């Protein structure tokens, strides 16, 4: 597979909590085996949880899960160009969510710095208020 498992995991998570559009998450979910048997795909490779998502992205059918895919025609019947657009849309949504999180973290950090700065300023103001004479000179006047 050309897509890192972490990215595929993020996309499946995104799809799991999606409330609109076709039921992508259910369409990509590998059915649980009741026994200890492992499902094998083509070329004798064990099927992992990203098998269906990967095949869908590559414009292929559901492989060994064609019967299950038949229950999700709106997902598995999509044209390759529509699949690419859907994937780009999901990736864009995830990127926007991450950017929002970074922006929020930056705002919290900035607010914390402002609070720290005001504590130090308050300390300096307390010292200045306790003094009776405050004088300022220029460099030339000090000589």
C-alpha cells in the first residue's frame, strides 16, 4: 500500500464519526471472523483493517468482500474520479481540523504568555509604588 497506516487510521476515524453522506465507514469495515481463522486476500496476504479502504482508493472492487460491498452500492459504485474527490475532501477536512487545533494551541500559548508578562509587570509596579522618589536622567546629564 502506498498510504501510511497512520493516515488510513485517521481517515477511518474521520469517516466513523461522519453524520452526512454515504456510509463510508461501514462500507470499509472488515467483518469480524468468529473463529481464529485469518482472512486471506490475493497473493496469500492476510487482510488487514485497511484492505477495503485501500482497494476503494485504487479504484478496485471489494475483492474477497464483494457480497458485503453489494450492500453499499453508493460507495462501491462510485467512479474513480469521484473516489479521488471524496478522498481529497476527507484529507482537506482533516487538515482543517489539525490547523484549527494548532491555531487554538497558539492562542492559548499567547494568552499564557500575556498572563505571565502581566504578573512580572505587576511585580515591577509594586516595587515602583513603594519608592518615594523616581528619577530619570539622560546619559549626557549623568556625566
